């Protein structure tokens, strides 16, 4: 989250990506860092025991949402 907030502060779009286990932590941390609406995308949890095929499916499913967030015009 710190990296995404740093990018945003420098005017570089970023998207925080994590597994669904970390939704509340991401909300809390982004809020405490002063960016409560920072773009966030969550994948299914857990990921550590997923096969390559499962990870590719997770990435494919998240790709459009990540792309939409990183190219959004928030001005």
C-alpha cells in the first residue's frame, strides 16, 4: 500500500492488488495513509498453494479491473 500511495502522490497511477483476506487491512492502511479511495483489486484467497493454471486464471480475471483502474481519469 505504501508503494501505491507513493506513486499516487507523484501523479503516477497505481493499483493495489492483494488476496481477499486483506480487504479490511487495505482499507485501514490506505485510510491511515490519507488515500482512502486508492484503487484496490482483490483476488481469491489463499494464493500460496495455487497451481500455475489457477494463478493465471486469477490474473486473467483481475486484469480488466486493474487496467480500468490504472487508466481511469480521476480529474
